[in-house]
């Protein structure tokens, strides 16, 4: 049983991806806050968040810029990047960045990486594989 529900922010300009991310994360017991742009998230602020998942390619502030903003404001906040651009994915994978996923991503792999990134408190069962 998870006593403290971790709060994950999801940022993507594709509403279908946001919806599927919400369903995946909520089914795993996380609370989700969805944003259709990086600017929408920065207006609300980063307090109360335990992890951020952001698309790389978005109009306005992109995922890399959002990650840099988060690293300045909340260096302790894990940031996961998602992209549909496979050439970017190959460059980043070459650097062995575990918190990077290519669309379409494997939901179970994403959940496993999230579980590794968050402190393990009061979690039992599902995350043992």
C-alpha cells in the first residue's frame, strides 16, 4: 500500500499521449498533474511534485529547456524526457541516460524507471520484477 501518493507532472502537447500517460500512472497508484505545455507547468510551479515527465519537442519551451529550468529551481526533482524523434533518442541513448524514453514507449519500463527514481517508501508488491 502506498501511504503517500507520489505526484507526477506530465507535460506534452499531444492530448492523446497525456491521457495514456495519466491512465498508466494512475493505474500504478500515482497522482498525476497534466499540462499541455511547459509554460503551463512553470506558471503553476514545481512545489508538491515528486517527478516530471516531459515531451522534448513542444512549441515554446521545449523539454530540454524545461529540464534545465527544473534543474535550477528544484535540482532534486527527477525529470524524464520522452520524444518521438528517433535521431534525438539515439544521441541521448548513447550517453546512457536511463530517464529517457522514445515514443511509443514501453509502459512497464517507464513505471520501473519511475519506481527506481522515487524513494521507496511503503511500496510493496508490483515493483518486484
